[in-house]
């Protein structure tokens, strides 16, 4: 994976609009209607439009695989979650896309409550725990994002270990005065990763103790970033020592050759990254086939390989340098959907901390 490309996408948030060329346009005489590969329908001559809200390389890979198996012609736009939600809302009477993939489950839930998404029960759901699927059958969890403490090991060994300072692996460790000005994390006002952190701290510790913890932590944080990915990048290059953000982003940096060690701390916050069918989709058959495909073990393995994601499927192996979902010490009592509903109140309390 091209590291500079990842960095560019993460920092600038540039929209990448692409029409993938795997199958091309089919003529009427080539039109599908039979069977494609691996039980998927033959979709030659059919089209599909996808809004993607995770790393572009991930979206490209899944779309290319789907095209090869079905002959479908797929177009996509990569954009941040908030922009995708705004766009889908604006297009509610005349949808321009059939699928929304990526973002977080709370974003899909917001659109579901507004009637912008459509229920679909996929044959591929069987390998996924019901806890990671929408109870109403609308959104489907592809992979799980869990918070982690990332540390630049080269800097830590040279500048801190020699002084007898313990590597931070818990939230309490981050309060060490030695780390003042060395911590970087996403801003909860602009980042889903950031709000997940704040909300999960309040959930795990209780509001009073949680706010007291955040008040003690803030002076040690040198920078709150707009993006959830930037902290891992800046710690990987050594600009800062410690990041708190999603594990998958940290593993992307580590597996690109940078000295970053990750520790998923006890009762870590987490979220689900789903796929949903957009309501009034113009290409219903292709949309449903796409969901069937991206929920398969084959697609899950591809996601893990390219993104280091923790798959929702129990039969998909753990990412390189990571663990399977059942092995992670996440806070199982953390309700990210409830946290999303209370986002305004949570931010007001966080921003009031001086």
C-alpha cells in the first residue's frame, strides 16, 4: 500500500471520483440475468453507484472484486461520513447512489431513522454475530473499529525508557506528567473517532469520574486533530510520542514500516463500520448483490489484508499485528448508538473543560 497516498487522503479529505474499469459496458446482446461467479447474479449491462466513507483503497478493492464476479459496472465517490450523510439526505427524493458503505453505525442509524435507508436481509449475514447487525435488518456490520493507544517505539526507547518511564498501555498511564505535549488525538468536535473516545470514557468511568479524567488528560494533549487518522500518522513519523485513535489506522502505519506499537486498553470504546442499501435505489438487484458479496468471508479476508480491519465475521483471521474481535478488551457495555444520540450534550461537557 502506498503510504504517501494514504497520508494524502487522510489529511486533505480529497474526494476521489472513479469509474472502475473491470467490466466495461455490456451491449444488449451481452446483458446478464443468469449466474455470475460464486453464487452472485450475472449483472452485465447493469450499473451500481456507491458512496464510500472509509479508506479509498478498501472501497476500490471490494468494488473491483464485485465487478469481476458479476460483470456489473460500478461507479463510486469517496467522501467523509458527514458529507455522505448530508448528500444522501439532500438526494432523498432522487437518490444518486444505491449503496452507502463505511462511516460508523450511528451515521447509518441517523439516516435509517429518517427513512433514507432500506431493509435487506442478506444470505451472507449468517457468519456475523447478531450484535453486529442492525436489529431491524437495515445496516450490516463489515468490521469493528476499536480505540487503541499508539506509541512511537523508537522515540520511547531513546527518550523515556532510559529514564525508567513505563510505556503507556492504560488510560491512567496517559496522565503521566512526562507525556505532557507528547499526546495527539482526534477532536471530538470534528471526528467520529474523537467523540467515540470521549463518550466511551464517560461510559466506562461514569460521568463525574470521566469528566475529571478528561480534565486531567487535556493538559497533556498537544494537539486535537480534525481527522481520526492523522494522530497515527504523526506518531509513526515521530512528531509526537503517543496517539489515541482507532487500531486499524495505527496498524496501517505500523505495517507500512513505521515504529508504532498499539495497545487496546481495558474497556476501550469501539464502533461498527457498516454497509446499507439506500432507499429508492435505482439499481436494486445490483445493490443487494453487492451487500451479499461484501459480507462474505472472501470480502472480509480482502478487507483485513488491505486495511488491517477487525472483521465482524467470526471465520475471518485477525489483521497482521492485531487480534480477533473476541480477543480484544473492549467495553461491551458501551452503546455507540446511544452515545450518538447524546453527542451534543457530550460535546458541551467536553468543551466546557478548561
